């Protein structure tokens, strides 16, 4: 009988300890896993001015006119300026501004340029209007070479009897990398 009492006591002890052991196992192994977080810091990109927007030299007109330089390098003129487009030009000639944008492959960017600006020669001024870049809709993908050339053109508005001299001005080209 003593053996039955010992077995019974062991069975009772096992039944009492079993839920505690099951509970301990459930708490110790709740079915968890780990996750990860990543971040990549990339170069901001480099924008370098390679060439300025150049309207070239022209003879002082007696009537107003315009010279338009397109981003693709072609140009046209109106008024008296059309007749004197073939005069000898400075070494840099006529042409669009050119910026070189260096960045990472497959990144997108948006180019922002002003629509107009003023160039000056002392107190005399001329307006450049309709400024336009070769980037359609302001967004394009980098190619595999990791750079893109941005060309900017515009229309120079020349007044009648515009004062002679060299006119200069600066505009800001902003590139937002995404």
C-alpha cells in the first residue's frame, strides 16, 4: 500500500507540475522572429556649370528684336537682328548654357530654372524670357554613365538703340534629386 501511496503522490505531483511546465514552455517560446531596418545614404549629386548661355555679338539695332537660343543649340532672330546674325562672333560663339549633373544610376531629378532674368551693362538692361531646359516635364532618369547634360536656352529681348557694351547676369539652376 505504501507503493500505491507513493505512486499516487507522484501522480498528483506530476499533475500539479504539468500546467506550470506547459505554461513556462509557452512563455519561453512565444513564436517570435526578428526584423531588419535598412537605410542608404547616397551622394547628393554634383551640378557643374560647363558653359554660359551665350547670345553672341550683334550690331546695335535701330528697332527692337529678339535672339532665341534653344536648348538644342539652334538659334533664330527677329527684326534687324536677323540680318546681322552672321557677323564675327567671340570665341565662345552662341549657344545654350550647359550644366553637367553627376549622380547615381537610376535616380530621378527635377530641374528648376527661372522663366526670365535680367542682364545688365552698367545701368542698361535686357530681359531674357522664355527660359527653357532640355528636360521635359522636369523629370528624367539618369543613364548608366551616371551623368546628364542639362542645356538651358532663352529669348533675349533687345531694345531699339540698345546701349552698346557687354551685358551680364546670373541665374540659378536648382536640381532636386529624388
